[in-house]
C-alpha cells in the first residue's frame, strides 16, 4: 500500500473493513520515504485507531469532519465554498479521473480528499507532487486546525504538506487556527440550522446546479477495465 493511499484510508470514514486489514495498515506505516519520527507517529495513529471500537471511531470521525466546514475533507469547498465555480472545478476533476481510467461511484464527490489521494496513488510521482503542492495550503490549514483541536490526524495533513514540498508556513497557520472561532460547537451548528431554515421553502434559491454536500459515503475509486 502506497503512502498516499494509506493516508487516504486513514482519513476516510472508518468502516469495518479497516479493522480487517489492520496488519496491512501497520506494515504500510514503515515507508522509507518518511523519517523515523514520522513513521513512529503514523504507526501510533494506526494502532490507536485499531484499538478503538468501530462505532466510537465512526462517531469521532463524524464529529471531526462532518460538523462545520473548517475541517471539511472536500477540497474545493475550501477554495470555492458553495459557488458555481466549485461545480465546474468538480466537473473538470471528474474528466481528469476518466481520462486516466478511473470511474466514480454514483454518490462519490470528486474533491473528497481520501478519493483524490487514492487517485494520486496511481499517478506518476511528479503529478502527485504537483497536486499536493497545489493543495498544500489547504492541507496546511487542516493540519493547523487538527493540532489546535489535538486531533491525531494532524500528522496525516503534515505529511501531505511535506510530500508537496511547498513553502507552507505551518507555524503561521497554527497561529491563525488558534485565533479562529470554532464552527463545530453546538451554538455554531444551531446558527447554521437557523440560516438554512430561512432559505427553506418557495423563496429558497434553486439547488439544481449546486454540488452535493459532504457525505461519509465510501470514497474508493476503481481503475477502469480495458
């Protein structure tokens, strides 16, 4: 298992299959591309995850990545928000997947980070590095927010920043994260529901062209058969 695929699996919604392949995940943490310190951190993360009850792990994932937008694993949401530009960006990304022999399941969102990492794990190294460089600022901000919230996934985002070899100032991003107002609190979620309620009904804008919202749907792409 490649390093990018491992990180994608560890960021994805944890399903029962993850525990069934625990030994494979542990073996993949011993990647020679990583420093000894990073390998130790990665192995500890995997061991901690495997030691959890699956239902507890799933509940923690939802509370981490599915409350608010600051920790969203939908890459284009951080770039375009809910604008129409995001829809076009996703169409372009789907085209790139298909040109290289990958098809998505009906409910998969193309900008879902674990899916993108799965795709990049099959692409040439220079192409994967270019992608990671392009999204380095997003990975960096997710790393900073994870560290601020003392989440074990912080190391995964930090490794992505390092793999992209970009000039991301993590110290600056950590400072910014420490000053942010959390958007995953009960009060923040209540405000979000109130805002959505105002938009509901006959006066609500059409959603026909909007991209679907985040979902813990399985994000595993398949190499197309010739």
